[in-house]
């Protein structure tokens, strides 16, 4: 199983940007945690971060043919990007949206997620654990699908 993990705008600042909200774990530390979990479960991760909407869309188009699923933390693009939503929908791949915070308890403009409209599941509000939960969800889904057919 190969999972594409996309980190959106400002996630490169993890650990520095408002650590009281987003935590002190850096993006490199998060990616290392994800790679370790993936190794334990014998799956492959392709991880990218971009501050640019078009680059994220390009990555979905370029890499989804060689990936089985997508985990995405779109950052603020969750609330603004119909284009990113359309790219995810067009990929046809199982997609899980991740947010470090609970966006339903944030500012009003952050409470609607276009990405959540096409993702089959959203994990949010648990910090880094949200990513690990998303990874676990996709692995269990794939194994269940393999077992049944």
C-alpha cells in the first residue's frame, strides 16, 4: 500500500507557528513519526508540503496514479479551495482530511471545509494523533478490502 500525504500552507512552520494552538512538534518530527509508523505496518508513504494550491493539485494529479490513498491537511485551503476539492474528487482515491485543531470550534470562517465534503473521513482536534488516526484508518480499510475481496 502506498499513501500520499500532503501538508498544505504554513505546515512547514509547525513547532514555530502558534505552538499553543498547533503544538511544538515540527513538520520534520511529524514526518519521521509517520514514516516510523508506516515502516512498522509495511506501507510506503510519499510525503510533501507546499504553500501553493496549484502545487498540491499538481502533486495529486502526478502521484495519485501510483498511490492507493491520500491523507491531506489542507490548512487554510480547506476553507477556500474548490479547485483542490475538485482534484481530490477527480482522483477517485480514498481520501482522509486531517486538522491538528478542531475546526468546528475555531473561528466561523474556518468551520466549513470544502475538502471535508469529498473526503470520506476527517480526523481533527487531536494534534499529531489526528495524522496517526488517519493512517490507521486507511490501513484498516485497505486490509478489510483485501480480506473481503
